[in-house]
């Protein structure tokens, strides 16, 4: 699942020494719940369905061999490239941008290697925001009273707390904008500026770019002191317990379903089916995205989002089965938040809405109607993407493709249509 209007790369900054941690090595190599801190950070990006690629791990020269071994040992070599960093954080980011190149991707997420506790939902919010606003900076409202003090400790000012935010990472920007902002910083330094920007948002602000905030997470702490490590261990253990509990609940639900199977009437009363249909026009200058897969073709589908006609029909079928309206009600096409957004992200959102109402997806059957291109080679990948988004086995998803023998708007190549049927069961 990539951003429909360009892939998203990631720069993980992990070249610092972490003196406040009191360690004799790079703090991101310290163990956290049985794994190095940097492992937790990397796996969060590698496993996210947005498919960040490439992921550039920027580290110090002395840690390159270790990091390369970590990447290869976890089977991440195709996704992650290790890059030598610089003296300051901003130097390391620039090294990552240089290795990435302007044309590699449209978007880039910059993240601190010592922030391993971000959630997949946080990354998803960033992707949605940057697609709409070209920048997405994670931040949380300040909870404590802030004091501005003089060098001798005297309070000078107490700023109004409302409207004050503590900024975190990831920070996601258009690659071209961030490159231009760092060029502007370089010019400013050549003219005598000696300040050191503390984050990429500040670099963007100095270059005159608007910066938009995204709702952050208080648990997304930067591990800086030994006390932070204790907190991080507790958070990971709590999350693991919650995950185990969720698995147990799923098993219990399956057991209850088995009991219901002995009473066919009771089972049937819990099963509902919905139908979805969608059509989009084929135009030049757009990517053709079907089932979350980029299909090579001279034209793409026109729409407010990525115009993935297959996923639009599937989402309508799911919402219809649960009597929850259609995608226009939940994701209106006049909302800039959804401009160019990946339909896989919206499919995940629909699945979440179903789960909130107690529904579980049982089966998907869909038919794509298109004269061209030939879609058979891409169907397995489509089914896999849908399976991952819904969290159900791929053998419960059936995607077919057919033509109309040259008849109608699909037959003449003017557009593509999709029919979908979905079955859901009430938990």
C-alpha cells in the first residue's frame, strides 16, 4: 500500500551517541525488551502497509558494520540501505536526502532512531496528512506549564499553554520541499547564520514552507535517559499483553462460532451480505491502481482519491453488508483529506468501522470489467493486498477480471467497472 500520488521513503536518523543515556555506545544499540532499540524502530516502518521504500538508516561510521548485519540478519536488505551520517542531526538528514535523490520518491518521512514506540496508526495519520497538505509533523499538546527563564534561573515569561505543542517524529514532507529547505539553510549559514535547527520542521519554517501538525502519541517518547528505558520496557510489555488478549478473544469468538454452527438458523441470523459497484473513467496522466497494485498501463483512473475502482466496490459491499451506508458518507470526495489517498488505507479504515460495530469480514468476491489491460498476472498481488488490509486469509478473497467483448464504455476502453459482493458476520 503506497501513497497513490508517489511512494514514501523514510530516513531513520541513528548517528548520535546519546551521552545522557550514560552508555558507552550508540544508544539505539542498547537492548529493549530483548531487541536493540533500533530494531523496534525499523520493524515499525518495514511492517507498515504503506510500504516505505527505500528506508535509509543513517548511522555513524563505527556502527555501519553492525547496522548492516542487523539489516541483513532480519531479511530487510531489499528495503533498508545503511548510510553514513554526519556530525549534527541536520547533517545526517542531509546525508540521507543525498542518498535518496530528488527523483526516487515524492514523499519522505524523517524519524529519530531512538523513538521506537510509535504505532502503525500514527504513521497512517502522517500519510493521510502529507497527501493533503505536503507536510505532516507529529506533535502532542503540552500538559505542563511552560516557563521561559533567564540564564540565572529567573522566570521571564509564562506562555499561554493552550496552543503549545511538543513536537515529535516522524515528520513527513514532499522530498522536493525538504531538499529546497536544506539548500536554503545552507545559504543562510554561508551568510553568517550560526543557529542549529533542532528538527526538520524548523528547517522547513525557515525556508517559508507551511508546516502542518498531526495528532501524536504521548507514548512516542524519545529514549534519552535510563528512566526512559524503564518506561519503554513497561509500554512494550503492556502492548504485548494486550496483543495476547486480543488473540485470546479471537479464539473465543471462533469457538462461539463453532457452537453456533450446530444451530444453522442462529448462525444465518448473524450473517449478512452486501453488494458494491463502482466505475471510473480512464484518462492519461494517472496511474492505474487496482486492488492497491500499480498496474503498468498508458492510462489511469480518474477520481478524488487514487480511484481504485476495485477497492471502492469492495468497500461499498462491506458497508452495505453492515447497513452502514457507502464510502461517500464516510469519506466525502469534497474533503481535501482524501485527495489522492490510497484506497488501501481507506479499506483498513472501513474494516475498523466494521469491527467497532461488531462485524467481521468473512468473504470477498469481486469482478473487474475491463477490455484492457490484461489483469490476470496482477490478481494474486491484489488479493494479497486486500488480505493484509482486512486481516483475513487470502483464500477468502476472490478477484476475477472479464471483458465485455468490445461492448459498452468498458469495451471501448473509456473506463473500468467493478462488481463486488461481501459477506460479514456479527460477533
